[in-house]
C-alpha cells in the first residue's frame, strides 16, 4: 500500500478538531474502522466529542488533513449521536490490547497502537501495527516478563478481527488517562458489554467508583455484577454513600444484602441508613459525608477541608457546624458557614463566630419538591438534613437533586439545549454527513 505520512491513533486521542476557518469543532475520541477478511482495515471516520459531551461521527471524506496537534475538517458536523454499526470497530475502544497472531507463525502478540495513512486515492487504511511480543515465564523477581515491542506492517498480522479471548485495557486507559470521570463514563457506555467490563476491571477502585457514579443505572449494575465479589465490595466502599445506596437500590435484594454484609461495618452503616429512606426524599437524596466541623475549629481549618480535590463543588460551598460527635448523626447542629464568608474573615478566627443560624433545614422525609424549592428560593447549593433532635444526618446538594429531576436517560443525551435529534452544520456544497 502506498501510504502517506502515518498517524498513530493512540496519540490522536484528544486532538483538537477544527473547521477550515480555524473554529474549534471538538476533540477526537476514537477512530472507526472496518476490519475486513482480506486486505488492510479501512478507516471510515472519527468519533469526535463536540460541546455538550456529545459524540458524533465525522467521515474521513470530510477530513482534509491530520497534522501534529490538530485535525482539519471541511466544517461539516452532523450532530446526531454516534452509533456504532455492526461491521465497525473502534480502534481505541476495541482493538488496542487485543491479542492477535503473526502471519509468519512466530506466535501471538498484543496490539499497543496502530498507525493510519491515506492512500493516493484519498482513502485511509490501517498501515502499521505496533505490537508487543509475548514472552512466557517470569523474571527472577517473580514478575511477568514483558516482551519486546516492534512496528510491523498490517500484512504481518493474521487478522485484527474480534477475538473470543480476554482483552486487556492498558493502552486504552493510557490514551484516556486525562479524561474526567463523566467523560470516561461516556467512553465505557459506548462499548459492548464484554469490553466495558474488561475496561472497568482495569481501573483502580477509586477511579472506577467515580466513573460508576456517572454511568446510567443499568451500566452500573452490569459492571458491578460482573466483578469479583470482593472487588465489587471494595468499589462500593470507595463510592459516595448516597451513590452506593442508589446503585444497591437497583440490584436484586439478595445481591444488595450480600454486598452490604461484606462491606466494612462503618461503610455499610451509612449506606443502610440511606436505603431506609424513600429515594425521592431528603433522606434518600442526602450524602452522609459533608464537611462538618466543631465551632472551635479555625477558619483556616475550614478552608483546608473544602479545598480537598475529591470534594464535590456543591459540598465545598458550605461547612456544617455541630457539636461532637462530628460524624453523622452528629451532636446538636449549630448552623452553616458559607465559603464566601470564610474568605472575608481572619484565618485564625473560630468558625463558630461566623455561623449562619438562619439557614433552612430539611427533615429526612421532606419530598423532592420541597428540597428543590428551598434550594432555588435561597440560592443555595446544599441544605442540612436534621432529625427531630436537631442532629445533622447529612446534606442534600443541588447535583443530587438534578440527578432525580432530569429524565432517566439524561446521561445518554448530552445535547445541551438541542431541540432536534439531528442538527447539522452543512458544508458550502450542501453535503450531509453519515446519518
């Protein structure tokens, strides 16, 4: 094949896509190919993420150039959500880490990257494959030996067709390591059931917990059910208690009870408390782990707590002040200290001196409608949930409320205000893309 300058797909992930006048269209998230019985796999298009986290298909016939750090298109973008067809394969999502046989009979190799190139006629094909040879046995340190890597022509590979053997996910996750949990969740959602579980299993517990919280409920249940029981329990413990409770709500009672029995008692106790409330009440919506401090803590202490990276922005907007014990259910609730007020006060001052005692509170049985009205009426991002003894049970944040107010399939429709399923930016010639 007379290929042009090759482009390695793993390096293409995240590359910016521009129209001819230099306006940003989106970013490359994958490459779509047709794996054929004979001949090199043909590249048919790119999966591009456009604003609103929507993934759309851009045909290679609309790609005018691929250079270092950018992809230039004709300006044609069909905003219909990308749906993979039966004969199509995703390079990043499905081909990387696949075990394939060498045509010369020298053994099995693992695909770590592929390069694509354009022929003189303008069509794009997989041109070369970057593979790692398998080395049997282990090193003297007890670690599995890693074989040499080599770049071979596509003709040296017997086939890239789907394998029934287990597939790793190292290369895919390296290509997507900079994605936020919500964006990585979109990637997983687009994969087939088997591949989705393979990729999920390769994530560490905390990363997987963050990603699960962003997936549709059926994907959450499928992944957790497909993991080893001990691993599933570890992931549940790494999730926020309210998200773990929501997930267990969707599972068969016997399976949910088994997971709860295997969790650490302290972790399971928070989740059990949340499961006792109806889902559409303040008790069912709340998290049991907001930022809670005693009145003698300094403002510097409070700012250090809300500065933590893993704290949701809505919960970082306010510190809840209570008497000991400071784990929910706390001692008597005193009030809240808002982030903006903390910034205006001396760091050495006690947080008890800036407590807002007039903040509205919720009972655990407060319905969703009351919760949303109070958040909107007082322009708040989080509200305390108190029992009849004025002990703090938890806090409901605006993102928890939005999750329940939006349609059930909102995670699958990132149209960001689009009123039509298929909105197209038409090229000057009036052509319309794949759809």
